[in-house]
C-alpha cells in the first residue's frame, strides 16, 4: 500500500498519520473512522497556488466542496485563500454558517432550485454557473425581485471525452451537464445573458471529467474554448474575460496509476493559456480551476476493524470489516479500486489475495474486490484503506441504519474531531411516530 504525506511506520511498527498512531486513533474514536492528513492538504494547496500563476492574467483556485465538505474543511480552505465551489443549497448553507466569505463562492448544479438561487443571490456569492437555458429566467426573476445583479458563467461542453469511467465523464455530446459548444443557439444564449439588466455575463465554465491523468485533455478543451471566444468577439463584439476549467485532476488509488504531479499539470495549463491569450488578443483576463479530489483524495484514509474471515468453497477469501458501502460507495457505484493494509503489519510481504467486504446486506457491498492483505490478518486487526479523502464521507449513507463514522484531522501528533461519530439516537432524530 502506497503511503502519502505524513503517513509512515512508527517505532512501534504501526502506521501513523500526522504523528498519531492509527491503533490509538481506532481505540479513541472507534471504527470505521475517516482520518484526514491536514499537513498534506495544506502542502498540496500550496503547490497548486505556486504553480497556477501567470503574469498575463489573473488566476483563481476554488476548492470543489463536493469532494469533502465540513465546516472545519471550509475554515482550512478560507485560511489558504482559496475560493469555494458548492453545488447545492446544503453546501452553500454550510459555507455561510462557517463564515466563509460569500464573494469567494461559486454555485454549480444542473438543476438549481429556485430557493437555492434565492440563497445565492441573497448571500451575495461571486458567481452562479448557468447550466441550461431554463436557469436564466429563474436567475433574472430572483434578481429582479431582490433588486440585485448576479455574475454568471455559462457551463459549456467542448465535446472532449476524457478516458475515465462513463459515470464520471462530464463532457461529451450527450452529457447531462452544460450546453454543447456546438449547439446552434448557444450564441443566442450568450447574447441574451450579455444583454440582461439582471445578469453580468463573465465567461465560460467547463469540466471534462474526473480522474484525468493526461494534461492533453485540458489543452484540447482550451483550444476549442478559445476558438469560440474569438468567434464571439468577431461576430457579436462580446469580450469574454473569464474561463473556468473546472477540476478532474487524477490521483493515485492503486498500483498502475501514474498521475503527473499536479504542479506540472497546472503549469502546462498556464503555459498553453498564455499562448492562447497572445494568439487571439481578445481581452481575456482570468483563468480559474476547481480541484477537489486532487486536494483531499490522498490525504484521507479509512480505518476499519476486522470482524471475520471466510474461506468459500469456490476458493474466495473474504475479510469482513465493520463498515462498507455506507461509508464508501465508490466501489459499488463505479468499480473504484483501492489499496489496503493492516496498520500493525504494513511491512509484512507474506500476503494473500482477499476481497475486502462490508457488513451491509448487499452482495455488492465490497470495498476492494481483488486486494492483498497479510496471511496473518486476524479478527480484531485494524485495516486501513488509502485515498478515501474524496467522495467517501460526502457520499455516505444510513443504509441498514448504519451510523456515519467520525472524521478526524491529524497534524503534529494531535487529532482534532472534524465530525463526531453518530450515535443510534442520531439516527432517530428526524423520525416521527404516528398513529396507525
């Protein structure tokens, strides 16, 4: 299992993260437990900020909250000077209650509810990303009623299909997200936005997919976008100042993954955008990105306790853990792959093939389908699964009335609770007993 950030084997032979022994973490906070390496998150952000700079235009980095969002994470993002990308009223409300500056918030979503638009306009957020024509009338109506003007970007689909699982492709001519760059009436939509008294049209947003290892896909998308910006200026005299390239930067999950260092990818995007700005001379002023997974993915690990080991007649070995698809649905959802280890046997190379399975009542409740763990793995051992910082806690559920695990941030030998572990009483909080 590959280790990241501050993760290392300590003098006791146990895995430690942020200077904290994972055996002690499991004892104190119980399992399953999400563990976030705070130092790794901070250093990753610093690398991104250093690489994503240009002398020719302004740059902005917005953390994509859908990857992992808690009030504590929001405060960390704020302290690092990043913007924040939210995709729902719940995420927006969380940011608001955490005291995040609303002028650094961007709202996404392919079906924004009227009350979500009302919240965004009332809070005074920086940008709403328009996904479809129907949203324009909703935004105009809300702004008219509130006497405000709202800045927007239009999410476009440049037709670039990055080589990822089809569930996490967000571009292509049949995507549910955005308006195709090749749609005939896109130019009319842009003109309508540009002429609206209630909307400030700033530019375009795109997001071509997730887990993208090659920077070439971003380059292809930029090429198509700048051609269109040139057309807008020549045909309508509309100058687009801002382009947001979204996120999707790939991270390591398993042996064979070979993502390019994020700072190299961002430097290449900057270099190419500068070349486009020089080539077209259209008044371009700002390039933005929205990384999420690439900030928190490798910084997160999940701890589980082994509850049983089963050898099937068919020759398959199951290692059962005390969590499962309720705390990590990614394997069941789109066949995600992970690496795992036993925290006090990380250097044990005498391994066997196992399937790491959860305790929920579903055959598909699998965390790792074809993994390896030490042959000495036994009931009571603590198993660690790496790279669970993104899309695990945020996609967790109460299926089978499972409680949501706690989340701790570790740094400098200390563990801080970011989300307390739920109790059984929490599960009943919203239940109502009614007369039959």
